[in-house]
């Protein structure tokens, strides 16, 4: 069993497991404030083309090197809300090209 690590060590691409030990996705984003040591949660992707789901810190259990273990079952992970980028999201100017807008739409940043 790997050693536990702090949330600040979590990296993009780490495996995410449900309460039963089944892999339910990979880490896509980490939400928190490292300066204040406040962990808000994770954005995980269940599949390559899937949406980024928001996993609140309250359901994150063990964090080990390369692995994040949740305290909820896999069927509940599927019902989590999509993660939205709010404050740091950029607004595309009206003069944006059609392919810039298409890229933002495909990645969910236009919402």
C-alpha cells in the first residue's frame, strides 16, 4: 500500500477509485488554495471524451502516491455535477474566429 500524501501533491492523471476500489476516472483538475491550505475538491474525467465531473473534498478519502480514493460508490460518481470554470475563465471577444469558438464549445468553456 502506498504512503498517504497531502492534497497538494495530487497531480493531473492520477487514478481515482470509488469506495469499492474500482477505478472511476483520472484527475483532471485540482481545486483549492495552496497558500491557505484549503482543499475544495477535484475535477475528474471518467473517460477520454467525457465531461469533467466535480468531486467535492468531502467525499475524497485516502490520497496516496498516484491514487485518490473516494468515499462514495461508483454509481454516485456518475451523478456528480460537471465542473465549471468560473472566475478564471476567459471571455472570447466577438472577433474570435469560428475555430476558437468551436474549441471553447468542445471543451465546455463556453458555459
